[in-house]
């Protein structure tokens, strides 16, 4: 540049270094975006909706190719085949992926959705507490996080799950089954939970009263090792979108409502019920959501796995050694 002035002295050197750091940290304008194949099922993946609305993925040089799966088994098979890179999942989905032969690792916690999963009952069912569920017909999706919430609620109330008629009801059948009276109640996730409650159902309990419900981001091990900077940018893009979630931004709420086919009011209740997990907690020595602390997320996963095996949801335990990897989080935080 003809009229550019070369900075002098220490302040000038610092200015040059700062400018160089900015150039290195930001994706080159016009550069080709890195495609990341992401497995998901519309639900409580809040930061993902916000990141798309705020366009933070493109800012970090990423082209996110969303691949929707209606079942955890299908997503697990896709991971094992190497046809997806990253996926949003609950603890049971992560365990299933490992059992299917995918050497996946959890590299980030999305949130704790325990407050947005719960038991909604029909007003005519005569159910006023979990203790009234004996002999009642309760629908859920067996093996999922909501099933875990139901079993945990029954155990805490001292009720044998065998004394409750637990029906395996897919999400597409929740509303009609509830309206027809095929079930006395449903233990399900949101926004459907709050949508049904708004339509005359009685919200009786949420999973957060019984146990933690961390929802996770998992990735193939080879993806994390071969493309660590892509994983870092993915984490950074999600984290940068978090303020939009915390502010309950109207555009974010509208996008999530559309993606989940829910009302804006049920969507807002869902967002308000979910606990955000900051990145700093995920590398903390004391947080139960920590990927690095022995008493953190691994302890929670082990407790879930034990119950799943006891109830024959999984008939064997996968090798969970090295299942958590905080490298991308640390890099996104500049550690």
C-alpha cells in the first residue's frame, strides 16, 4: 500500500503481532469451507439452532451437513460405517455407538436436559404423584434418556418397574396415544412434553428431580485425531452462539420451534428448563460434567451403563477406555 505507515517501537511491533494473530485465528475470506457431517435428531440441541441462526459455523470456516436419523441404532451404524463425523446424542446413544463398533469419543457436553424431560399424565388418570403409577400404562421410548428418567423416578419412589405397564411408544405416536387414552401418561422429552402439557396434560415430574441428563457431542476417534482444528472450530462456533440461547433470542426460538414442529411457547419453556454447561465446567476438577475429572462425566456414564445392563437394554458393556476427549474444548478456550 502506497500510503501505509510502518509502525515504530514496541507499540508498533505489538500491533503487527496482534494483527498476525487475528489473521491466523480467522478463516480466510473466500476460503473453501470445511464440510462436517453431523448426525442429529431435532430436539434440545440448542446451540446448534443458535449457531445456524447466528451463522457462526461459516464464520469459523465450516459447512455443516446435517444428517437426520430417526433412531439411535441408525446413527450408530452410520458412525461405524464412517459416513458421519460428529453427532448429537444422549448417554444411551453414545454407549450404543461404542457397542456398534464405532470408536467414538465425547468431545463436548451440549447441555443437561433433565428439566425438559418428564412425566405428563392425563387429567382423568387419577395420578397425583409417581407413587400412583402402579398398574398404570405409561408410554416412553424404551432405552432412551426418557426411559432412564422413568425408571429412576420409579426406583426413587420405591416402585417396582414391573408393576407399571411401560409401553414402547415412538415420538410420532405420542400425541395420538395420549389424546385417545391409549396411555395414562408419557415420560418423554421436550418440546413435545410441554406441547402436550399445554393441551390439557398435567406435568407431574421432570427427570432433573431424579438424575442428571447430560446430552453430548460425540465424534469418530479418527476425525478428532486427524482434524483437531476442525473439532476446535466446531466447539468455538457452538460456544459463540450460546449468548443467543441465554438471551432467549426471538429468531433462535422461532428457528427451534420450526425445526421441532412445536409452538413458540412450548419451545421457550423447553429452553428455560434446560441447563447450559459452560466450557469451563467441562474441563473443571469439580464439575459433574467434566470430561477431565475422574468424578465427572465418566462417573455419570458408568452409572447409566450399569443400569442399562441390569435392565437388559444392553447385554454387554463396551470398552469405555479413553471415551472422553477434552482436546477440542481446551483448544477453543485457548488452553
